C-alpha cells in the first residue's frame, strides 16, 4: 500500500506564483524526501528532512514536516515554467522507500 | 560517473515471454531497488537489495526475480510476461538504506506486454 499520499493530485498555476503540495503518511518515519519527475524521465532528489526537523530550505524550495499530523508540505516559490513536473514524497519503512502517488504541477508561462 | 544506467529503454514482449531488465551503477552504492510506475499509481517497490548477495521483496514482487551478485549490477527478471506487467520500470541506488540517503534513479525502461 502507498505510504504517502500527495494532495492535490494536480495543480496548475501561473509563472511567478507559489506552489504548495502536501504529503500525508501512515506510519512513523525517520526521514521524508521529496523528488521531482519530469515527463518520461527518472526521479530526481530535491530535499530530505529528518524526523527531528520541522522546516528546511533549499533555494526556492521550502519543506515542512509535522510528525504529530504525519504530514509534510513542499512549497516552491516564484515558480517557473521549468518547474512543470510531478512531485513525489517518499518515506522509509524498514529498508524500503515508499513513494506517494504524486502531484502533477503545471506552471503556465 | 555514468550514474545509474538501464537497458533496454523500450521493450515489447508477447505474453509468456521472459526477459531481463539490466541495471548498473558506478557509484559503489550498497542499496539498489526496482520500481514500477503505472499511470496515477506513483512508484511501487518490486524488489530491493541492501548489498551484494542480499535481496528482499517489496510491495509487488510477484512475477519478478532479482539477484545481486556484484555491488554494481541488479538485474530484474520477468519470468513469464503478462499484460499486467506493462509499465515503466525504474532502477535506483543509494549509499545507504532507509531514507537517510537520497536515491539516484535510472532513466527507466518502458515495457509493453501484448
């Protein structure tokens, strides 16, 4: 079964706007990761947040983690057309990475 | 470094045929895994390996076999292809296990079973 569930499933915004996507998971985790997938390609790692961290930044990315609610959010600020992709959260479960179903982001120029 | 490589990029099989999807990495990663991605389903873990000689099942292992005789290679074998195995297959590797390390993904193999 999927560990992470992203919300929304799809998101369409204008260039320059911020994009927020959420991930909920079911069991306790050590860490949570976010990945990006451009159409037809493999996934690329964006950011890792550990269970004892609440917020992490990397360039235009901001990730938050609320372990009490078993949820995480990914914020992309000042979005660009090149940010158009699918975004997945991934959590660990005893040596296994479990991915969510993803959010498809479309940034309109 | 070439990173994670997968061959072939595309493959069409008839029901009942068998084949091996190749995966190799040149980063000396201990952890390797295979996923399948179906539309709207995200990635589902098929098999994984925490080191040479050690493999284990993931979420959807039925119909697939793996082996890990070297650190570099982690082939996925389809024993008797079925239309339900039509999917995009991704191989990934990382330095360690769990989610303490980022995974590096290959470009994928698009498999169609008719």
